[in-house]
């Protein structure tokens, strides 16, 4: 579904990623873990065309998208739910959802059907659909960010630190939603997450980034039992 081959990404003269390769297959959750500054968000930004790698290639469903513009990447079926949620605070919940579908040019009937689907998944959003998004709690904003991403009917969805700043009970709910998106919708997921335990628990495979380099990768359950991974990321 997605194949990244040896990308190196820079911000000016500062190298964020060094020869990173990974792949995501259909219907799987792939997690990416690592400390702050490891390059996790830079990887997401590279995939989305927010920043373009100077070396290497990124392909989606066999098509090279390495230098494709972000809006065209969304049209092709990749959606990014960014760190910090980044909802449109002055727009209502419903207007935020509509923005999520903007690139697809759906009919009014299709748009309303998607609204109802998102409201069924997140009932609290329906209760607050006419409120400005900036008045929502952190957990509600994260729900909105996920629902906004789902409004374009993605073929691959990427989550960047979805648990950041949320209460533990809301964190559990977020990961349940991500698992449900993958299992019920059959949408492959890339999950970037500092909560390594949760990431390894819901993913089938994992890549460990350190200083912009993939240090190791493999089956998530096996990595969760690795003494090195336990010591570095799981407090073991």
C-alpha cells in the first residue's frame, strides 16, 4: 500500500531523517515509536508532502508520490491526523467536518451521509455540532480531528501522537477508535505514538526511530518482549 525507500529529509542544513525505509500493507496497523526528536513527525510530514525528502522515494499503491503536493496526496487517499489536533478553532464542529471532505467534492447527499456516520461514531460531536471547535475539550477536539480525517474516506490514515495531552480514560477511547477504523473499515493505519505500550498493543508491526534512523523493526508483540525495547520505551 505504502512503500518508503531510503528517504533522507532535511530542514535547511539539519537532517531529520537518514535513509529511512518502511512499508505498510493492506489492512494493518503499523506503529512508529521513538523519543522526542527521533524523526517521527518528520516522517509523517515527508509522506504528506509537507516537506519533500532530498533523497529516496515514497510510493502509494505503486505510484511515486515523493514530490506530490499535499492536497493531491489527500485526493489520492492518504489522510494525516496531526499532532496537537489542529482543528479550525473558529469554525463549528460541522464546518470542520465539511473541511475534511473538501478535496473530494462529494454530493450533498454523500456529505450528509458522512456527517451521520461520524456522529454515530462520536455522539459527543453531534451534541456539539454547532459549537466552535475551540470550545471543545482536548478529548473532543481529538475526536473531531479523527472524524475530520475520516470525512474524505481515506485509503490510508496516519495518526501523529493521538494520545498527547489527553486523560487516560480518553486515551483508551482513542485507541479503541483507531483499532475500529482499521478492523471495521479495513483501512491501513500508521500510528506515531510516544505511548509505546499502547502503540505496540494495537499494531501488528512496529518501526523504532532514533535520531532519524530506523534502529529496528519487526512484529509488535516480539518487540514488546525485547529487553532493549522494554528498557528504552516500556520502563522495563
